[in-house]
C-alpha cells in the first residue's frame, strides 16, 4: 500500500540528520500524542531522507494488559526474529534479547525504533535497567547506530527516562512532535486532492487539527461536512471511537481523572482553582501533576499571565483545551452516541449543532495559537523582537475591569499587537470594530506603549471594515498558504 504524503517535519529531520555527522552512536527520545506521526517520522528519516539512508528496524510494544510483562518480551523476540530473519529467540530475559539485537546491528548505518516504549517496559522493573546496560556495553559500540525510544505516554518517558539517573548524559536528542502546521496540513489536503475552498478546509481542520492520522482519513471526493459525518457521526468512524482509545492507552488506570479535567475545558479556559471545583477535588499537587501530564501529552496548554510594563510572569495561569478533536468529541459526539449508533445523525446539518459558532470560534483560536509563527510572518514581525506572545488576561480589580485578548504580541519596541481571532460563517461586519474598541477601553495600557488592533478572520470582512482601516487584517487563507 502506498504511503500518504509526508509533510513538514523539517526541523526534526535535520536534527536527526545532524546525529549522523557525529562519530558516536546516538540515543534519541521521540514523544508526542497518539496519531501524531512519530513512527512515520523515524521511518521517513531512515529510509527516504535524501542526505542519508539507513537500515531501519522497528519494534512495537503491545497495548498493556494484566499479564503484559512476559508477553512484551515474547512479542519483542518474535518481531526480532521476523525482522532479521532469525530462528525463534528465547524470550526469558531482556538482556539476552537486546544482545541478539546488538549483534545483528554492530556495523553500518542503522536506525532502531522502539515504538511505544512505555508499553514495553511499564510492567517490568528490569526493562529499563537492561536497556541502559545494553546501550552502554553493546549498542553504542556501533558509532553509526541511532536508537529511538518513542512513545505517546510523555509523562512516563519524563519520569523514567528523561529524569532517570540511569539515562543521565546518554541522550543525544529529545524531540517533542507537535501537530502539522497550518500550511503543512493545507499541503497535505492539496496532495490528496481535497476541495480547495478555504472554509471547507477550515471545517476539516477544526475537527482534525494537524494530526496526520486523522487527515489521512479524509475522502477527497466528499466535502467537509460529509467527511466529518463519516468520521464522527457514524459508529464505524475512527473519530467516533478514538476518544476512549486515547485515554485508556495513554493514561491507563487514571484515565477517568484525565477525562474529567478535559471535560471542564470544553467551553473555554480555566484557572487551577476553577478546574478543582469543577471536578470536585482539592487544589493540590496531584491535580497539578495530572494537568502537567495533559500538557506534556499535547492535549492542553497552559497560558501564563504576564505584566506588560516589566514583562514579569505572574503566578496566575489558565489552562485551555488545545486539541481540537477532543473538544469536538466531548461537545458533539459523546452526548449523542446513542443517537449516532441509531442513525439519527445521518442527515443532520453540522451548522445546526448547539453552540456551533462559539465552539468553532474556540477551534479557530486553537489553530491560530498553534501557528503563531505564521501570524508573526504576516505582520512582518521578527521573532527576535518578541518579548511575549500569548492569550492575555486582565483580572478585574478595584477600579479595573476584566479584559481578555485572544492573542497579544509584545515587542521590545514597546509595541503591542492585540489580535482578535474571529470565526463567522459570513463576512465580519462593523460590530467587530465596536467589540474590539470596548475591549481595549478596559485594557490598561502602560505609559509609553502603543497598541495596534489585528483581526484574524475567516470568510472575510465587509468593505466598511476594510475601509475603516482600524484593523491590520489577516485572512485564514493567508495562513494556509
């Protein structure tokens, strides 16, 4: 079967290529959310990246079960024999298994991938110790070898590898794989021949984000609404089932707690205390740990408040759901599961879903914030001039009204760009100017600072908005290309 287009990842490919220029073996950690394309990246680098091609050997862990420890060894040994055309290998000891692999890869350029390493090793306390010894004593003797430890459970990797004294000083590279950028997602949709309407592509990305595996499911012969129905509103659709797989596979026994947290963020960002109240728990270290796990896994983001005058970061922060699929699932798929299974959504128009515009607004905001470097480009701002750029929150105090700016860019030159991220199904009218003026009237502008309003929109603006010259305008189509 022919692979789907491989888009982007220039930084990651270059980082891996640089390792081949060393005179020593390299141990690499590659992590990122489920379906983000980690194993595909490793394969593309090893087998198709033009400056260098390597022998590629891949091993995949089994989804954890109660008796996983023994079966993981057996499965790894089976894959080892199959990949290297060896007779059956005894799977009694990880050390012996790794020795077999090291002997077969002791020379030549070779990339070895351990896919879902947390599944391989989480139930076996000897796994990581044996792997560390095998690296020190055997694998690294081949100076042209790259061993990639890959996984979706970023918190497990953090605690057991990145913070482990056993692996201290041994890692050559740590890569956190994010969603494809907007222009890369757009190129992917073009490559497969999907409709080139900007709004159609936005609707797809509002559900899939830049997750490659989800984009691969898009049928180019159908429009966005039909694709979304097939993926989300039919019991056979991959995105109808995906949510439970994400939490059970990645967070295992504590999955329900992580689910509760994500549910509280569906309709907008919240402080730690508000999340604690919503899920009925204390504002504690445990809750902060769960939130940190979700951040590391790429499902939520933490935005800090900062003081503009001296760029001092506040202790106050807000969490937001940054994964578009999770929000769409929790808002529209999960509450209607039984209806979907009974076929009651087969003819339902997406635009009639409750609070559709407000949810699409949050999805649009996510896409923009995940691609802020494109906003800087469109505004001709050099990244070196940026002091801070995040969503901005001004808390209400005595004589000070609360204020929220979707995306605020602060420059060294004491210039602020206040960006309004506006979703609408038709052209934005003059009301968007009035809304922004009211917002900026509440905003406390420090002495010596200038502020420039920016409108990032989809489906265009009216002539009156354009003629007013109030906003610097960025159309979504500009960010796609």
